[in-house]
C-alpha cells in the first residue's frame, strides 16, 4: 500500500513539473530549428547583397569605358584604355600625362616602375612630398571612400591621398599591379569634375 502511495506522489510531482515548464522537448526542438533557419537566411542575404554590389560596380565601369581605346605608352611599359575626349602624351621618360582635350589645365600624371623591394614605400613617401609642395601648406588627407580608390581586379595595395590648392584639387594614388608599381597624380578642378573618369581609366592600366 505504501509503495502505491509513493508511485501516486511521483506521478503528481512529474505532472506539476511539466506544467511549470510550459513546454515539451518536441516544442524546444521546433523552436531551435526555426532559429537556425532565420540565421541561415540572414547570412545568405548578406552574401547575395555583396555580390550584387560588386556586379553593379563592374557594370558601371564597363558603361563608363565602352568607347575607350586601349593605348600603349610611348615611353613606359603599360597600356591604358583612353576615353575619346582624352589624349595620352609623354612628358619625359617615366612620366606620361592623360589630358582632356577641352581643358589642358587638368591632367593625370602616370608613372610606372618595376616592382622591387622598397619601391612601393619610396614612391608612396615621395607622393606625400609632391602633394605637400603642390598644396597650400596643409597635410594631405587620406582618402577612405572606396569609390575614390582603384579597386579593379588585379590591383593591390591601393592608397590615395588628396589635398586642396587655391585653384585645384590634387589627388595622389599608388597601387601595385602585375609586376609594376603605379603612381598617379591627378590635377583636377576644385569641384573634381574629371576625377571619376580619370579613376575609371586608371583601373585599366596593365603591363604590356
């Protein structure tokens, strides 16, 4: 008789415990499965969003350069896609200028050097000195907006600095591609009217 009462008390205690928890093992499993599905969906959406952004950038670049002509430098070992309203000329050995035909006061200087140990750092330091000498005495500001830095496939270690002068905006850009270190100096209007086209063309510079 005593054992029957013990069994009855145990059954009542078990029922009360399950009621207090308010859930069952099956319900917990369903809840966890639902959470897992949500996390997986968020991760997939994030990756897809990044891919769509990259595709949009590539498409814009192709549209901007659809009429450009691949042009080889006379003095340096590279080629660049040049838009119809621009001309590529050699200033001196190791320096070319890309100039819009309707405004010769604006241009992008192009310098390429074979990549060796220390070459990148040397040109980067010299770029800062050139900008400081060309500006109003203030220190150059590093460009952090990715839309204003060359990002095409094959470009590595891209860095850009900018400074304002009295009648112009001057931007220095340096990056590595193929076996070259490429340094650009863009002398633009204060409103930077030509910067976007200079940047898109610079992304097409390749060794030849």
